């Protein structure tokens, strides 16, 4: 039986009158890359935030490594979170800290046994992975959009998480940078055998990364399967959605 | 009278204002209780508290110095003709010093501090909230309340009394300058007059209440910033409303604390 890392059961979430997710049941296996597609406002990011515990679902269950998230105390939830990386849409770098401080921040908190030398080495190594060693002393305000995403990614993986959640990792980037970031995500996933959930509406990113995809529409999972099946679907809505993806690099 | 519009277009009613007022008070109370709880939970971010104290001290030193000097100067200038009229010029140094030590120094410093620091904390944390930096901390299993709020509130609580003592000294120097412009007075005479008039006990209620004012400044700024929503507009709102609310609470608590200090030390 496959090793299930993330499982949602009948997840439902609404904001006042607006139903965003209804009875969403999804499973993600170890080392699998799941892409979550959907129009803007279709609840993709809400799904991620429910999984990580930033939002509470109205009903339904979420399991990460067989831990039922709703049953955990904040201390237990934080223990689970230490094994999860989260890349925010805007990278969410701490803008009062340099790149070095951004990356060393989680290490200093969670790995108290690490010496300053070990922390520095780890920061350097992780920056090499994202090819941004020269940015180590820069402030986030001095970085471009693509660089911010890379640094955000570096900060997310520096603690060697087993599960990565990506919220629109390529939104707002040009097609070439999109391809670079997507390949970087894939390489890191292969190198560290990570499980990933990637929320996006970018087909370039999805085609590079995806093992499997789901499509959220009208608060439901409208499609689940391989990315090729999704893009070749006869469904008029999906056809229309993907027909706008005109750039292939 | 036309009331402003709600951000969704509906015109606000007086009921909305009343609701918002009580919602803020309730939110602030809950936030305060959360602070009390979190302040005792490790890790204790002592280095971060020191960093904030230094930053806040440096940031406000210039403005409070000027303000303190002008308070002393103007108070002495205004009082001098009146004291002369009653033949009480000799009491001028003592009168000015007592006013500055017991009331003007602490309250004016706290209000200036609120304007400079509460808005800064509100804007900084508000900006972190809307750009998901606080969420980033939370998903990294780092307690953002402990790291961002507790450290700032402790720093403002500790630094304001120090600034107040400094402002009191600057204000007294300002008052001396105002006096010697009009009539000659040796510094030794001025100093002994101040020392005879102001007892150590006069300092205690004045400086003690600035711990409360510092706490208010940090707590209100953090509350408004931490709960900000609505993008950059929300950050601006957090910044301005923190100054208004902090200043209002400082004045309300001042009247309460003066009453309490008079009740505790009736001879003062």
C-alpha cells in the first residue's frame, strides 16, 4: 500500500456566504508531485492554508503523516510543521533581515545544537542549490521577483522538509524564469525525495513538475488525473482554460 | 451629516462606529490576555528585546529631547510673569520642576512616544501581516506572537521610563535657560531650589506610570498591526488608529493613575 503523506477528507471551507471548498478529498503519496489547478479565487490557496493549519476548515479532516491536524495542540502542530516547507506567493521574506538572516532564522530556532559555523555552511549550501550565493548579504528589497522566489524556496527547504507546499511559485514571472523555477522545484524534489503540493494556474510549471493534477472548480474537484489527460480533456471549460496557455518554452 | 462609506460601499452608521469601538476594546483585552500568557512561555527573546529597546531609544531620542527642552522653556516663560505678579519668583524653579516631574514630563513624553513608536509598530507589523511574513513565521513553527509582539511590548515598557527621566532633566535645563534670559540666577541657586522642592517621592508616581504608558504604546501598536487586514490601506489604518487609540488610552489611564497615586500617597 502506498505511503500517504497528506490526506484530506470531505474538506469544506466557506467565508460568510461564499462556499470555497466543498467535500474535497485528496491524497498525496510520498515523493509525489500533485498540482492543484483552478481559476483565481477557486480556493487553491485556501486548500493549502487549511493543510498547513493557517486556516481552520468548517468541516472535514486533514491528515499529515497520519496526524489528524484538528486533534493536535499548537505544540504538536508545530512539531508536524517543522517537517513542512511552505513557499508563499510573494515569497514572504522577512524584509527587516538580510538573505543570510532569513535563511538562518529557522535553523537557529529549530536546531539549537547547530554551531554558527554549521549554520553558515548550511546557508551557503542552500543558496548554492538555488544558484544565488552572491545574494547572501542583500536585503529582500534589493532582489527581483524571481530572486525572491528562489530565496523563499531556499528558506523553505533549509530545514530539509519532507513535504513542500508551493502557493503559486511562478505567478508574475516571465516564461524563462518560470521554467527555471519549475525545474529547480523538480530537481530539489528529486534530490531530497520530497512530496510536493503545488498550487498554480501556470501550465508550463505544471507540465514540468506534475506527477498528477487536480482541478478545482465551483468548490469541487472537477478533475483528477495525469496532466496530459487534463490538458486534452474534452470538457469545454477545461479546454477554454488551457487554450490561453500559449507560450511554450 | 454625511458619514463616510464602508469599504464595501455601504454608508457607515453610528451603530457601526459603536460596534467597532466595542469590538476594538474586546479585541485589545483578548490580545492583552494573550500577551500575559505568551510572555511566560519560552523561548525568551532577550536579544530581540535589547535590539528593540536600542532602536526605539535611538529613534525617539531626538524628538523627545527637543520636546522636553521646549516644555521646560515655555513653562518657565509662561509662569515667570505670573509668579512675579504674586512676588513668588523664588518659587519658579521648584514650581516648574514639580510640574515637569509629576505630570508634564511623563505624559508629554508618552504622547510623543506613542506618535512615533505606536504608529511605527502598527505599520511594521501590519506590513508583515499583509505580506504574509507573519504567516511564514507561523508555518515555520515559530511563534510570531512571542517573537514579534512580546519583545516589542516589553521593550516599550522598559524604554519609556528611561526616556521620561531624560526628558525631565532636559526640561529642567530648558526652564533654567528661560529664567536666566529674564533675570540673573546662578545655576547653584537654581539647582538647590529644584532639589529642595522636588523630593524623591515626587518621582515615583510620575515615572511609575510611564511603565503603564509604555505598555499601552507597545500593546496597541502591536494589536493594530498584528490584526491588520486589507492590503496597504489596512497598513495605513493600523498605523494611524494605533496612535489615536494609544494616545487616548494614555490620557484615560493617566487620570486613573493620578487618582490612585493620590490615594496611595495622600501627602504627595
